[in-house]
């Protein structure tokens, strides 16, 4: 296993030596093309996050913008925020945190474009809309081969590799918690098997219920777990408020090579920060658009705004909380790649032993919600490739096998495998969104022009005859009718009078 881990790590390292330049380059390009939409439109992001979705042709409530956001947040806000940040710091030092922030700031433009495109080219599915990079590769670029290739890679990445990472982190956290009073049990194979089986049962109960079942769980679990974790992190910051300026200085010094770390170079610090930042916020990777496409909104750009906000929420807020928890506890750098257990130890040092057990519960919720969010990304792409029911059932079983397997596989191997898959997937998607950037900016201008007139932006395909293969913007959705928004405004005004 050690030799295999080394091989996979070397392959991933070689790929990422070039991928960081692609990430930054496309992020800068899209920032310029959208005129910095991720910076100048933050107010608009908050304005639309709670909007209603309306009903479909059968009268059933459609998936709202917020519910779609929580599906992607369920996958985003996972152990990448706890274990991934800790690994980045131990391998790259505090400077890795700066590069996580940078990749998030640039990546928010990529998130806006990819989710806008996912909405634009979405497809009427059985239970809701479906869409994502595979769909805009086929419909926007007329490259089904590229869409199929992406679909295969995302199924491998999220259904298998990333779900193994999540269950692995749950075991890591539980072992750390049990080591304080039952060390023999903490490191036993039996514990890993039991946790794996429990995760399989819980995951199966939800994923066989479809996207509506998934969104019903995520819209409750994600906000609760995120708020609790953020409050705990802020408590640590408040208790160490005098040390906060020194932590900021550590981050800046490390980012530009003023201090030496085990990586031996600034380049190593940058790569560690960017890899973990991308794993955490997924901007430009092509994952979140699969969730973004499920929402019923009046304009494609709306979900682009929401997903861009999700990048800030994930990296600038949640990942920063983890970074400060770890750095305020003066960790050692370079001994080994330490994951969730390092964050647990740091939290215990600040707040007491009880914090280890609290974080174990938090990690379980983070990771489990990520498992079901990750699974949905695979499902939507299985449906892109084939609508044969047995294929989806086989995929579900294989996901459950990987969830169980991740509980007993070494941490280093799982992370190394995830790094390789993530790079290939991101490369395919970044090429596609760069080629389709002109269409995304055209949609953005349409939205902004409507806002300048004081009207709620509504998108209809007939206004854009030059855009081909648009299936879902024919005006049949109630949310894309002017009357829907007249009624919605009237309800808001009536509610204010009360």
C-alpha cells in the first residue's frame, strides 16, 4: 500500500505542478470577462438567496435556489474544511491559507460562470431539473464525447474517491475522540468496520430516495452544522484575540516564502494551498453546477450568483475558522500529513477535552452530508450517460462499497487518489467554461440590464435565437412569468404591513 500511495502521490504532484497555473489563469480570465462579478455583486448574491421557486406543471413545489445551494454546500462544507485545511497547514505551513483565500477569490468567478451555464443548458429530469458540465459540454460546445468523459471522471471522483475521503475522516475523528478513554478500541479494525457499516446504512436510506430526499436533508443539516462550527471557531478567536495579528503575519510571511517550511519552496506552499482550497470550495471543478442546475429560478445568472457566494461561505468563512483554530495552537509543520485529528487536538487545547467529542459529531455531520451531496453529483451524470435504471442501481451499490472501503483505507492513499481525480476533472471543466465564457457574459449582461430598469430579471430563450439547444427556458415555468413576481412582491409588502 505504501508503494502505491507513493506512486499516486507522485502522479498527482506532477499534474498539480501545471494545474495551479490553469486554475489561476482561467480564474483571472473569467474575472476580467465578467468585470469582477464576484466582487461587485455580493449585495445581489444576498438579495436573491431566499427567493421562492414556484411550482411545476403538476403543481408540485420545485427545488428552490437555496435548496440547490445546500446540496452543493453539503458537498463543499465537508472534511475539506476540517481535515483538508489541517493537511495544507502541516505540509505547506501557514502560507498555504493565503493561497486558499486567493484561489477562492478568483474561483468565485469560475463558480459564477459554470453554474450560470448549468442553469442555461439544464434538462427536465424525472424529479427535478438536471444539468452540469456534461450537459453544457454537449449542448453548448456540441461535444458529447467531452461530456461523457467528464461524466465518467466525476462519477469516479465524487462517488468513489471523495466519498472514501469523507468516511476516512469520520474514522480519523472518532479514533481521536475514543483515544482519550478507550485507546484499544480507537485503533481497532472492528471500530472501522462498525463505522463503515453505519455509514452505509444511513447513506443507502437517503440516496435511494432521489434528489428531493437529498435536498430535504441538506437544507436542514448544512446550515445547522455550519453555524455551530463557526460559532465554536469564533469563540477560539475571541479567547485568543491578542494573538490574532501574529497569526495573520504568519500567513502572509509563509505565503511569500519569508519563512521556511518543509516544502522547501514558495511553490510548494502555493500548490498545497491551492489543492486544498479547490478540494474545499470546488470552484471551477465542475461539481457545484450539477446542484445548481436543479433549481427553478427566473434567470440563469441567479444561480451563478448563489454558487459564487457559496465559495466565499466555504473558504473565506468556514476554512478560515479551521485555519485559526489550528494556527492559534502553534502546530508543528512537516512531521506528516495530519487531518481532522490535528484540528481536534488544536480545539481541545483551546477549549478542553470536551471539544474533541464535539468536533467528532460535527465532522460526522459535515462528512455525511458531503457523502450524499457527492453521490448526487454522480447520479446526475449517470443519467446524462444513460437512463437505464439498473446502471443507476449498480452505481449506488458501488458508492456504498466505497463509503465502507474508505473507512478502512489509509488516509494518505485516499487523499492522493482524490488529488489525481480532482485535477483531471477540473481541467476538463475549466476548458469548457473558458470556451463558453462569451455566452455566460451575455447572460450576465441581460440580467444586469433588467436590474437597471428596476424589474426582476426573467430569461426566455426566444430572446436569444443565436443560443441553440436551450430546453428549459420556454416560459412554461411559473417562476419565469412576470405575474409570479408581481404576486411575490405583493406578498412581501403585505407581510411588512403586518
